[in-house]
C-alpha cells in the first residue's frame, strides 16, 4: 500500500509540474507577463487546482481534465517530433502554426469536447454483439443472451432498457444470463425493484439466471439503500434464478455454473472452481458465469468449455482498456484459455460517468453448436 501511495503521489507531482508549464505557456501566448509575482501565484494555484480535481476520479470533471491533459501531452510529443524531422525551410511555417493554432491551448480542449460528445452518444446506443462457439461434445444448438453491467438507477434510460429486452426476446434465446452489476451503490431501492421487474420479462426456453457482481449489494456504500435479503427477494420475485456457487443442468446437455463474485483481489472466500465443478459431468457442455473474468485457467482445468463475464466495461474511458490488456488481464472480447473459451462483455452501460470513450455498450448473443466433423 505504501508503494502504491508513493506512485500516486509522484504521479500527482509530475502532473502538477506539467500543468504549471502548460498554463504558463498558454498565458504567455495571450500576452501576459509571467514575470509578475501575482501571475506566478495564479499559475501555481491553477496547477494545484487541476491536480486537486483529478484526485477524485469518480467525477466526470476529473476525467475531462485528465483527458485534456493527456491529449495535450500527446500533442506536445507530436510537435517535438515534427520539429526534429522537418526541414529548416518548413520549420518556420510549422512554428507559425504552433503559435497561432496549437499554442493557444484550445486544441486539447476542442478534442476533449468532441471525444466526450461522442462518448455521451455512445453510452446511449448499445449494440448487439454475436459470437459463435463450436464444440466437439454431443449437444444440440443453443443461443445464450448475456446482459451484464446495467448499473441501473444511475445514468440509464429506462425506455432503452425495455426496448432492448424486447429486442432480445425477439431473438428467442434458449437461456438468459444476467452477469452482475445490474444495480450499484447509486441505485435507490425502488429502482432496484424496478429493474428486476423489467428483467423478469425476458423470455427464454430454459430460464433467466443471475450471478452477483461486485456492486449489486452496495458493499462500497456507507448507507446501503437496501439489504442483501431485499435484493435477493426482488430477484427471485421476478422469476429470475440466482446462481451463487451453484450449478444447474439444462436440457440434459448443458451445465451452467454460477460463481459468487470474486470481490476485490479475488478475496471473497467463494468456492474454488475445483469445489464448484468437481461433480460436474464432463461429457456435458459446461458453462461458467462469473461477473469478473478471472480464474479462466482454473475453470478450464476443471473441464469448463465456456466462461461468460463482464465487469471490465472494456475500459470505458480511453485509454484504460489498453492498460488492462497490458497487465495481462482479460478486458474485452473473445479469449481462449486452454480448453475454455472466454467471452467478456463490455456491459450494457458504464460505471460512474455518463460517457464511454472506449469500446461500446452492448448485449451479447452467444451461439453454441457442434463442430462439423
């Protein structure tokens, strides 16, 4: 923890230094005399204010400021490269452009504004994403609808959710999996009940199944709006089946295992894949529903054929998803872990901010069938 705090502190200092010189450059562009003590103080306070805003990453304002600063850094790097590779006769013209266009400081703001405008639109236009998974096991054809991370009661449009539920129903899935984080800390009790009433209208051949996410029971709230018991009752009263470290057999061919959420750092004390799947018939097609895309290798070792997850939001705010991938974590899309196919959804909406600048919102249709011999 101390090392983490040191990294955060050092990052904050470096951010403050960069913002100080960035603001100083912009102020000089507009003809301000930066030798004045009063302007130097204003510059320091403004840089400190930017750093202070960025300390609360839950706020949209913090993300907007960070986007602006990062874009400005990238433009500085690009400008530096251009100065080095351009011929001398072109350099004067380039510097003129920098002074009149780039040097004014408005370019990063404009790019951020465009990016956030797109992000606001993107959050409200979930798409259908389809995957086809083949198996050598002797099973029929099945279609699974995966809906995860609605974070209902915060930034969603209720009519949009109802519209997409009807759209999924029209596709006639064989079973529906709700992959967790359907509600969160910002969800009121009445909204919690409302969303499960809506989801209870989903239609499928073999039922609607639910696994808990890390936000559903409001564990990060000092004053939860509802209890775990009230949440469970709302789910069950809507005709939705809860799978929490339990398995069900479907149509004599599938086994659906739903895992309890891993919590922070996989420290929930939940059942291990070995405990959960030790008695599962390996001749049947085994599906693991887990909110967080973790322990795929362990699931594969226990004979799982498919893992369905969410949680990551595909990063949601650029460039977080790329960092997730660089750390070796599963972020979005289709992966293969030994004999187990892993599909990670970006979720129906986002968390925290009414904006998505990376990836897209979605519901997922997974088509499972026997491979041709």
